[in-house]
C-alpha cells in the first residue's frame, strides 16, 4: 500500500535569518526539525486540489521579496505547541494567498501566519519549555525570497518539488 502524499506551498525561512529558530526547534522539537525546516505555510493540501492552476498562478506572480514582522513566541493548540506569530498588517500574506488560489478558491480561509517552533503532533510545549522559549531572542523580521511546492510521503521528511524565486522570473 502506497503512503499518502501531502503537498503544500510554503516559504522557507532563509538560513541566515533562521539560525536561532532552528536551534530552538532542534532542542525542543527534534522530530519536526528533522522532517522540515522553519517555514511559513501559504497553502495547505486541501487548497491545492487544482495543483496545475495554482502552479500557473505561481508562475505568473510578479512580486519582490516579502518581509514580515515577527512577534514574541506564543503557545498554540491549547498550549501544546509554540509558534512565532507573523504579522500581516499590510495584508501581504492574505493577498499572496488570494493570488495563488485565484480561480480555484473564491474566498480562501483566513490562515494565521506563523512559524512553528513546537508542533503538537510530535512534541509538547511544557510550562518550563515555554518559559525558556520566552527568554530567547528571535528575529524581529523575516524576509522570504522564494515559494516552494513541497510534498511529504507518509511521515517521511518533506521534499522540495519546485521553487520559484520571488524577485525574478526564474525557476530553481
């Protein structure tokens, strides 16, 4: 029996911006750290039912790099997880999602932009861990330069299928 394949569109945190984030993820959520780097999910698998259409929209994007402010670490999922909220005061994240899903999803749900530190599926954020995370200094801003289509088979690490640079019209 073939394992289920999940797909998402995501923007990975640039390595130079993400060192402190990755260090915290590796310490407090090593399984999540092993299967995927720090990222901002743009479109979840249930929104990618017309993958060809979404990829066509992605290919036609004319955007520059996207910079977002990042807040202090917060508890998530009834206190089991921990995330860094990503503020979308100018609706850049929301507008990007609408552009990507145009023609497929008329009213995309309102995703709360965030970077996961502890995913509750494979770790738990205790009060002690959260206290330690609150003392860490994470980047106040993150700049994203690429959008990637990624996929995961079963519980294996996510793989990058395709990447589009935001500041040029080329594919990596």
